[in-house]
């Protein structure tokens, strides 16, 4: 088995904002990064369609008020991963490691969320898991599946981009986030005890920042054992 840890979701580098979370309930909102490139007209995805309603629902559930920043209201979002369709896309450069993956290997997603109780506190957390069904290049995706991933929605897509499709019932967004990070040695990293239980990552000291080479789990079976103990509920939905 192979497994890779991929950072997704809006943050200070991509969107200048962090999606909210509630440490008391582990409730959160998945908010994708912004996208400057236009999509085919019928495939456009805007924050106003998905993220604003999701943030309103979160606010109602958690007796708070979290609103999308004004600078994002009229923006396209790069909806990737797309949990509605259980897909994930990446460029040939950043996603090259995925070409060595096969059916039943794992893609694990994490995000940097911001606590509603302490706006200075970032909570690095797992938010989803894909058990791979197939991996294709964009050039091999049929037109009737173009609206299932951000990389096939582009008005001018890149044929060498990579699309991962995941197995239903085994894959999805976590209903509740799973915190994994802490700030140490001048950076956010996987907590030392969690890193040990996972069997390590292919980066020094559990470093979890955006990277052109997402880290691999050194012992995926250990990670899966750790994850199963937490029994995350999977939802095939972006909100």
C-alpha cells in the first residue's frame, strides 16, 4: 500500500483566509482555494454557490457568525478535491508521485483551519480520505465527466494534468475534522506522538506546509490502523 498526505483548502497563501472550525464539536467548513482561470461557462463554480451557504449553516450550528471575506464573494473557487464526485486533480509536476499509485492506495487530505474561539490559532487537521479507484490524465477523461473535477472544467485545460477517482463508500470528506498539527521548531508540524503512531512521513520532523512534493506515509498500514481507531464518518459532499 502507498499513501500520500496532500494539503488542500483555502489559507493565507491561497485566498488570504482560513476556513472556520469549532474545537468543541470538531465541526468545520471545507472552503477551496480561489481560481483565476475561467472554466467552461456551464462548469463555473463560485464561492457564492457553495461556500457562503455552508458558512451560514456552520454559523447556525455553532451559534456564531462566520462570513466569507468580501474579496472572495465574486470569485471562482478551485473546487478540488471535489468530494461531491470523489475526485482530486493535480498538475503533472506536483502530482507526479500519484502516477505510481494504483487501485486501493490512499490519498489523505489535510487543511489549516482557524478556531472560532481564538482567531490567532490555526488547527492543522485531516479532513478527508480517498481510496483510489483509478488515475487518469485529463486527455483521457470523456466529456461527460468534465464537470467532475476542477482540472477538467477549465476553459483551456492541460492534457497532462492528473485526475484521481476514489471508491464510493470508502472515500469522502470527514464529517468531523481530526486535529494533527502543532507549532514547533518554527513551523507547523504533525504532533510528535501522532507522527510516531503513523510510522513517520517522508519529510523532516513531520513538516506540513504546502509543497511541490507532498509527503508520503512511510508505513501506510500503521496510519490506517490509527485512523480506524478514530472511526471518521465519511460524506461524499463538499458541504
